[in-house]
């Protein structure tokens, strides 16, 4: 009996310590992928240092090339569709230094969004030289900060999403339309995203949803919205109604600032360079 008591005195504390250690181990986070994609199967391209602070990217399906820009420089770069290297001699200096956040195509013409809501259009002169002209600026009162813009062909409008605007609160994110061929900006939101519902559907608690990039899926016709601040990918319909929310692993999505699709559905997400070069991530679409 004494031997058993001694055994119990030794084994029980050891078991207790083992249980405590196991219970203190951090739980492994599981990151689910959106339908038709697998985040575990990714092809990564390192981008040129000239676009280390890449803030917007779009794929031109007609010319089969990527168009990107640096956050602080008013320069457009054109990237080879295969190597993702900058095509030499094709850069467009469209403006001076500034805070440029996203780029979108309207009938093959690039439009660039500035954080204050100013939109620049790329045009050509009689010699074919390309340059930028201001196409419009949203006249919101109060604070305004934008990072995401995409083209909605059904609306025939560029849509910009607030990152932080005075018109919103912690529960809302407003979207505004810019009609390039007619009336320009409309100062009333075309829809409002329910940030509170995103919080409810999010796999885990994080900071407020703040759009950093957006694009319409060419096949499903859903809106894919990135939020770098909250590490989220949110999928909505074209009126901003929330359908699903996915967390983005920071190890892979270091600072997601751009999203675009090829016609057949392959998805590309760009990460601004943090401690090294910027990256472009390719995810193959599976029907």
C-alpha cells in the first residue's frame, strides 16, 4: 500500500502538470478557403522593388497584362502576364507624389483612386503619349479615406468603398458610385455594407472591417473585398449584402492591398512589401 501511495504521489502531480501544459498550448488556427479556391495551393511571385509598396493591381484581359502602381508615386507599371516582371519603357507618369490606393479599368482605360476620393483617368494626346487628368472628386463633408475601387459593368460605374469616412460608424461601410461617362460622383451611397454582420460571421474576433481592395468575380458575379487591417476576405453580392467571411493567414497575406481576376476565374492578391519585396499570389479557380 505504501508503494501504491508513493506511486500515486508521483504520478498524479505529473499527470496534472501534463494536462495543464497541454491546455496552455495555443490552439492551431484553421483558415478556410473561399469556394472554388484553395489557400494551401498558391503560386507566389516576388515583384520588382519599384513596386514594393504596391497598392493596387488589375488584370487587363484584352492586352493580357497586369497594371499596378506604387502607393506613393504617380506611376503606372505594366507587368508581364507570365513572369510578372515590369515591362521596360511602358511606365506612365500620371501624377506627382501622393497617396494612390487602387486602379480599375473602364473600357480598357485605367482609372486610379487617391485616398481622398480623387479619381485620375489615363488619356492620350495627339502623339499617343499617355498622361493623367483628374476625372472627379467625391464631395463628402467630414473625414474621408478610401483604398478600394472596382468597376461594375452592370452599373456602368466605378465604385469606391470607404475605409474610414465620417458618414459611417462602427457598424457601416459606405459605397459610392462614380459614372465616368456621364454625371461623375453621386454623393449618396449606392449601398451600405453591414460591418456588424461581418463581425458576427467572422471565424474569429478581429478589428473593424476596412476595405483595402475589391473586385467582381468574372464568373460568379460576386464582390470580393479585402480588408488588410482585419485580415479578412469578405464576399458579398453586388449590392453589398454579406454572403461569407474568411480569415486571411498573416504568414501568407502579409499586407493584402490588391485583388484582381482573370476571365477564367484565377484570383490574384498582391501584398505590399513589409520587410522584403512585394508579392503577387495566384490561386487557381476550380469550377
